[in-house]
């Protein structure tokens, strides 16, 4: 399904394929020979989503662009099933496995691998050719790799990365009531979306 959002329409070249159950919403631009499989969602909230050539976004993956952090996928990138690429940059030839989470401002360097259920944290930069093991977390610029049992050390790094400021535009400690009121207003823009005929 192709949807106009905030006055912007997806751009799909003739060489690309978008499954009938996939969603492209707003300023989404696919590269040549891109493939978006069933249930995947590419949504440009108030920032662009752009893929390179020969990119495959697999079933039920989410790729989201934001104003200050577009979602950019380089050439020859695989985004695995149930992966979450939120306002991040994925350079060329990167493997993003099943269940990976990438957050706003993150950059996965060329030819890196983010293995199953790994995380690239907000405002973190993964050096080219780096492998993030299954279930591990990469945080910092340049990113340090943390095993799941190193939560206390990870939390020290996370606080410097400013997740609430980057993602929600609020200081740490802002109440969820305030955050969610702002989010409800922001996503309310979808009430004016317009499905496009094929």
C-alpha cells in the first residue's frame, strides 16, 4: 500500500518490488531493484526514508525516517524480518539480521553485521566491518560492544547518548504523560493520510 503523508508520496522505480501487504508512507524513495516484502513498513514521519540499489527489506521489518534523522539504507543492504531501523543510517553492504533494533542518529558502518536481536543505540556509530554478536548492544561514538550482562556499564554510556532528547525532544526525567501527549499529537498527522491507487 502506498500512502501520501504530510503531502509527500512514495517513489517506487519500475525495477523495484513492493509486496501487496507492505506499506510505504510519505517521503519514501526506493532505489533500483529494491525489494520490500510482506508486512514491512517504510514510513517517513517528518523525515525521509531512502534506500539504495539491491536493498531487501524483509517481512514485518520497520524502517522509519524522522526530521533530524532520515532513515538511509545504502546499496546491497539486507534488513531482516522484524528488524527495526528507526531514523538510522545503514551504509553499503550491511547485514541487519532478524530482530535487530537501530535507533535515531545511529550509523552502521559499511560491511558491518548486526546479528540476531542486537541493538545499535541512539547516536552511536558502528565502525565499518564490525560484527555485533547475537543479543549484544553497541553504544557510543565510536560504538563499544556490550554483552547483555554489562548493563551498569552500558547505562553509563546510554545516559551520554541522550535517548529522550534525541527521540522525543525532551530532557531525561520528563513524565510519560507529557511524552505521550506529544507523541499522540505528532502521530495524529496520520489522520490526514491519503491512500494512493496503484
